[in-house]
C-alpha cells in the first residue's frame, strides 16, 4: 500500500495553482487535507502525474461573515469549523454536521474544500451545502466563477469543477430567524460514513411551515433534495403527524438508490423516511 | 524424583505470595508505551530487500502466461518469483488435511481473490510495488463456486481438480444413542443458523525477514510468529529441510488471536531469498493483503441444530449439522476449527447424547484461518439460541432453564459425550452470582414495562465452556497431522542470585512474561525486578509451542514451576551437603534454604547460587553445579482419538455466564447494549488484572462478531469488504462498560489450579448478545438466526414481521 | 523517478533535513530515514489510528500525510513523550491501569490523548470517547484504556503539568 510515483508541487498563489493544473493537463490532482486522497493513493486507485498541494495556501484558511453568509476558505480544516464560534452561533447546522464527520484526528487535517470537491455521496458537507444553498467559488484560467450547490454536485465523486479549476471558497448563508435545523444519520459505527443521513431546515411562522428544505445523503449519487416532502410541508401546521406523513414521501423520487454490503436499497429508502421524520421533528423544536 | 508442580498457590514455597494472585504491573509495558519494543517492521538488516506480492484479482482462473521481464528491468528490482520457482523449490502446504494443500505460488491456476501469483524483491517496498504493475499475467477465467452448498453438488466447479470433489471431509459422529433420545423426547426443536466469516485482525499485520542460507542449506526467519516452533516445522516440510536447519526468531508482535497467518508470505519471501543468493527479504503484509488473504478469515458456517427436550425442561439430545466453508484449501488450519467444538460440544449441560454431521467444503474464497476460540463460538451461539427456544416454548425462564441442565458441581471430573473431560466447575454458583450482580429480576421487570410501551428490549442469558490448554490430539479428528505441544522454560540463576528465564515464545499481549516473573519471584522470595525473561529462537529455546488454545498461561506456569522445583532439589542437596544433613531435611521457604526451626541453619537462595557458581569444590560430588534447570511441561492424561472421534483433549474447562440487556431501534435496526454483566470461573487467577483484560478484550471481539464484523463475498468470489472502511472493528463507542464478577473453582489437574482463559469471553458474548436480540424480538414473533445482526438484517426481520402481522 | 524534494522538519525537538521522493508517506519517512519506529503502521488508510502523531501540536494520521507536506512542521512522536527523568504521566497511567496488551496501537492512543488532555485537562467520558473513537485497539476492549485516561487526568492535575511537551 505505497503510493505510485508522482511529481509534487506546493504553490502559494491561486494563479500558480491554475497554471500547474493546466500544465499537467488534467492528470494532476489537488491535495487538500489528503484524508480521502491519500488512502486512494496508498491503494494505487488514484494515479496522478502530480500532486498540487494546497497546504501552503494559507490565505485559503479562514472563516468570516460577509454579506449574510459565512465565507469559508477551501483549505479551512473541519477542526476549525467545529471550533469556530462564528459557525456555532450563525450556522449551527454546519457546526453540528462537522461533529458527525469521522474522528478528531481526521478533522484536524481534512478540509472543507476537500470534502466538497471529493463529493462522496455519503458525506455530510455536500448535503449541508445543498440544504443551505451554499455557493461555491471557483478559480480557473478565466478568473473566478461561482456555482450554486445544486449545480455543483454532478454525480458520484464528480463536481462542476473542471480539470483546470480549483475550489477556493464556500459561502454558506447564515440561518434565517425562526428557522430550525437538524441533521440525522445512521452509520454502522460512530464516525463512519452514513448509510443514510437527512438534513432538514424548517422555517416556522405562527406554527405553520413557511419554508422547508430536506436533503438526503448516502442514498444516491449526490445529495438529494426530497422535494415531495418539502411540498407536503409548506403552508401546513407543524405537527408530529404532519412530519410523519410528509416523511413518508422521502423515498419518492430517489433515483438509483445505493445498495452495498451495509445497507440494501430498500433499507436505505426506509431509513430516508425515518430520518426525515426525526430531522423534521428536531428542526421544528429548534425553530 | 518426580518434579513437583504445585496444584495450588498455597503449596508454593512462600508464606504469603506477594505477586501470584495479585494485580501486578506488567513487565512488558515500558517498552511498549515508549515505542521501543522491537516489532518486526522495526528491524533492518544489511543487504535486505523488500518483497511485494502480486495477487490474483480473479477467484478462479487458469494461469496461461506470466511475463515478468518488464518488472525485472525496473531499476531497484533484484528478483521475481512465480509458481515455477515454488514448484522447483518447495512443496504444497502441509497444514491442510492430506491432499488439500497448494503451493505458496501456484503455477497452474488461482483459486481465490488475493492468492499470491508472483512476488518481487526490490530495494524498497515502493519500487517492489511499482514492479508488480509491470508483471503481465494472462488468466483464463474458470467458473467460480463461492457457495459451499453449491460446491457440494455434483457438477460444481472444482477448487482442486485432483480431489474430484470440493468436500474435504464429511463425517457423522455419533456419541450415545441420539436417535433414541430424540424418539423419547417430549419436544424436539430445530433451527437453522448462519454465522458469516469474520476474523482476528490484530492491529499489526504479519511480517517477516527471511534468509535462505546457500552454504548450510537452511533457513532463518525473523518474524511475528505466534508459534515459532510450529512455523519452523511447517517451513521444514514445505522446503524439504531437516527441522534442525530451520531457525525461527520470533519478535514481539502486535496481537494475533490465532489469525496472524503469514505462512504463504513467509514461503514466498524464502523463495525470493533463495533466488537472490540468500539476501534477507523483508515482507510486511499490508492491511489489504491481510484482509483478502492473510490469517484474517474464519468460521463461515451454515448450521442446523436440533435438541430433544423433556417436559421438565431437560435437554437429552443434541444434533448438529454443519457445512463449514473452508475456502480454497485448508492451509490456514481452518479445518481444525470445526473439530474443536468436540471439546465442549454439549456446553455446560448434561445432554447425554449428541450427533455431529460435519462437512468441510472448499470454495473459491480465502482459506479459513484460526481465530480466538478456534471454532466453538459459532457452535455456542447456536446452542444457546436452542436453549432459549426450548425454554420459551416450555414457559421456563431462560436462566432457570440453563440451571436445570447444568452439570452439577459434584459430578466433576465429567466426561461429555464427545469425549472430552471437564476438570471442575460450579456452574450454579456462577449463574447465581451473575443473576445477583445484574439484578436479573429487576431487569425482567424493566423489560416488561418497556414491552408495554412497544419497545424492543431484550435480555440475553448465555452460558458456555471455554476449553483450555489444548492438545493436538483434538485435531487428528479432521485429518490434520499433529505434533505435541510442549512448553518449556529454562530458569537460570546467576552468581548474585538474580534470575533469567528463557522461553520460546515472543511477547504477544497476554502478559505471559509478567506471569513468569511473578512465579519465579514468589518461588524464590525475590522482587519482580530480580527476574528477567528472554525469548530464544527455535535453535536455542527449550521446546515450546507458545500461545494458542488458551494454554500458555497454564503451560508456562507448569514449565516455570517445574524448572524452579528442579533447582530447588539441586539446591537442597547443596545446602544439605554444606550443613551435613540429608537433602530431605532442607526446606525452601521465602527464598531461604534451611532446616526448619533451626535459625542458624539458614541460607538465602542467592548465597546458595553464589556457592554453586563460585565455590563448586564445596558441593557434594553428585551435584550439578549450575543453579539452572529446564522443565518441559505437557498436560497429563490426554488420550488418543477413538473410533468415534472421542478424546480427552483440553485439560481445563472454564465456565462463564453472561447477561446482556439491549434495545433494538425498530425503525433502524440499530442495537444499543445497555448493560453487560458477566461472571466467570477460570480457576485460580494468577494475575487478576490480566485475566480481566483478556475477558474485556474478548467481550469486545464477541460484540464485533455479533453486531459488526463480516467478510462479504459476491457470487464471483470478489471480496466486498477489503478495507477497514467496510470490515468493521469495534471502537470505543461500540463496547459497553462491563460489570464483572468471579467464582473460583481451581482445576484439580493444572499447575496452581489455573484454567485456560486467554480466549475467554468470545465463547459466550456472541451467544449472549444474540440471545438478547432474539429476546427483544419475541413480541414480533420473529428471530435473528444470522450473525452478525447488522442493522439492515434486523430491520428487515422487524419490517417483515410487522407486515405479516398487519396483513393477518 | 519523480523529482526529489528537500524537507526540513523538527521531530521531537531535533531538526532533520533530508531529500525524499514526494510519494514517501510521513510514517515511512519517520520510521525509515529517521529511525523513529515507535510510530506503527496498522492499516495505511487512516482508519486504525496506530500511526497517529502530532503535527504542529495536532493529531494526524502519519499514513495519510506525505513527508513533503510536513516540510517546516514540528512533529512529536511517541519517542518524544518520555524524558530522561522518566515516563510521561499518560504513559505511566497506561502501565498502572493495564491500558494495553500487545501495545501495538498504544503509541497512537497516547498521541491522541496528549492532544486531548493538553486542550482539555478535564474531559468528560463523551469527550474522551469522541477522540478515542478514532483509535482502534483489538486487545483491551477499551475499558482499561478509559481507566488509564482517568488516571492520567489525575496525574497531570497533581503534577500541574501540561499534557503536551512544549513545542520548540
């Protein structure tokens, strides 16, 4: 389990990163925290000609509030997110979801940008990004562009990032008033990738569901919005009964549900409903 | 004069033992916590090369062609070996039932995913792995058989064509008149069970550094050997060498649990050493190699159990049918793990007649290996489920049902139908204690309330025997050639009275060096610091087998006390000579030799040793002047296998009852263990802290077995759980706090009355957890008969049961 | 072969400078050229935690880092815990409370606890488990490890010292 040979670059500016990506013509890989890429290298499942290590890009390590959003540099570690008072107070869902990710030793090095770009369908961050309508700031040869979370995750381990682009920032809107949130997941062991997870964001006004966002992860190739659930909630009086009925629709519209050694597709579709119900109930309590 | 080995701590030559029986700190630990202990991968040798092994990606295929030329051209690569070299220089593995062994590198075909096909020696592991990618192999895929039931059918693809069948062994053992017991029974209960593959997974994988000596025509291997002498015998057979030309140097290793494996890699690296003219070849098995093809996989079983029961709740007969999927061959001693249940076939119960219909079957999967417990844990799991089924059907509490069937304490020594003898026990005392500790009645009341709320709360009560101190005769039953299992120790005292003990096994984790130190310190009235323990290689160590089959604690106690006694006898002669009396007048007590009651006739042990080594002219003429002795201990009274497979195999029979309270989340199938209480009786506890540690660790592995761990193959024989992302070891979140109690019924047969306890709780834990799960499922009228009880399986059972109820 | 890189890092207070192939993992670099073999390799994919070390005071899997990534870093391994005067209190606690059996995973546990207890001298069981959930021990069943942690907490408190050796 030793990595194959590759060149190593440690640029310090975005311009250098983009130039290196172009120079290696799609054969290079970006190394962020390395917590997903390094196992693949050790197993020789990934075979880049070069690694472009963002570890020296200290200016991509920040968390700050800007224009109603939390802006997080792509090289910010999960540890920093977990411990950020700003995140805890202004976007507690992001904080809570971080504590579900692996273990502290991994969160110390794993980065926000790395998780997003890796786009593992069972990972928490992509689902949270979709649920919160996060915005992805991308640098490339033509400068900077931004992509909505709903357009960022294309399929299993694939994002809207082009071969010569690099993710530089994730902008997560702060949680609006009277809005509750929840993240629920079932994993074989604490810290494992979720078999299924559900994120719910519920806006209540006068006891009625004013807004609803439900995103499931671990079920399909990307985080999936449960739009039928959302529709069943809007305008209705929040109650356990409503959440139960709405959650029954969680498996509707799920495409190509994952089936693996830990969970059959049938089980996953069932868990989607259970976790949606639990997430809605908890979100309503917090709203 | 016969060597005197005390059967009780009271018989030690000390007025009050200061170490034996006490929770002493381990002598092994300072090196381990500082990272200084010399594990094999820490070792480098001059001229050493690194080995990487190319493994089959296909479960069953003919090898049409292997081209290694590009690999040989890579700078840094020194040699490549293939099946051609193995056929030229080695023999098929001798560890299989006769005729079921294969070469370490096959020349003709591959039989499982992960089977080695070629190997490279290079100047670094990185380069060796680069070279593997340059080896070109043409395979012609063959039909795969991954299901043992299908493998038994006519027309199935054959794993080893020459055998003409995939059935390695099929035999029905009959002990007593089982048919009569079933015919006379008021009730017969039958159930099928499935135990999926799991395995040892020590955190250190196997590793070795192998050297072929082209001048002496011998081999030297340094490595992480659980049993160096046994590895040595295997290598001698594989390489056609006299056993005295094989030297194994064991290093401390990071756990084994029976599943250290490493045989193929050792042989492959030896071929590379031979091909490179004798250079040392280091092979460190990586984790993916371990998971796919190391000593990692055990117990892939399909069971049918039946029990015959009277109206009073007495079990009178047991029938077991087992199809054991051994994988591609029996090289990893997987075959013998189906034989070990004979040592405790009927558990702690008085069941008078039993039948074992056993089939060992080859499939295109990794060869099965040993694992802690060596076979009985799945058997116990199934037997304990049957006890519960019967109890519930007869309306008898599950704890009470066991009590009625326990072998009574005055019946020992007790010979069970399958031939083994249990030394001693007080099973009711163990049960009573665990019931009290767990507040069993209260638990049942809490369960009743929970059930009224619709919650799936279950209580498991499981009881099992841990056979201890194995003897190879147990395994002759399945045609695996055996050897004896001696354990020797050399105790050597220097001129200042300090002691060195030389043993033939390496540090593995069970604290055996500490035990040796405790024994000698108490025997001669020394401090622990005055005793040190050294591991010798197979060329110089006293005869030794090492840990395995819950034997080493007892066996090394016998060896050390035997050696101490030999020295005592010698020293008594010396002292008698100096004091001009007869040796029988001299007594050793608290480190002093002398005539009891005569205060001026006393000599501290160090003075005796000093006299022997410094003034041997003062000794009586017939006394050997070395204050040193070796004793080789074997268990007395073992018997050969009779025509029905019966033998007195294991010397001791430890016993335990575990009680588990758990809750299943019906919506997710996730299990939460809320309380875990156990009481065990493993005879005299030589170091209670170590015994506790073995128990706690074994409970954790048992929980892994019951809930998490499983090797999954698809029908093409591809392993789907090839990393630790998918093969799930228990973490600190998965193992509950334990409440533990003890009953001590010393063994009448063993040194100091201790019983084997290293394998421990895994005999009972999977059974107890599964009993609790099935207890929780009672209101739904469904059962979990498959291990592990993974959440998707439990959810499916619950979901189906609810659908059936609602459609009724 | 890929272009060699020069790396310079301070390990247990000693500065090392060396040429490495970029693909060399940090654990192989520590165990090979630096001969610090106390950090063990258990799975090489980040799950078991045997290779956990401190990089700039924070735990990391040294199998999931390249040596080149540690250029300029300060690293502490298990060899950096004891001093010539004696063992680190956490090491002592593990010995006294039987927090190890085969001991292969132990260095990783110790390093994770050094980080935890230097940041949080009085963690709850839940906080301890959160950290140790990332370390696999196959021998002990974790009970005696938990006891060892509690003993270490008390020892550090009594001694009035920080768990983490000061970075140079």
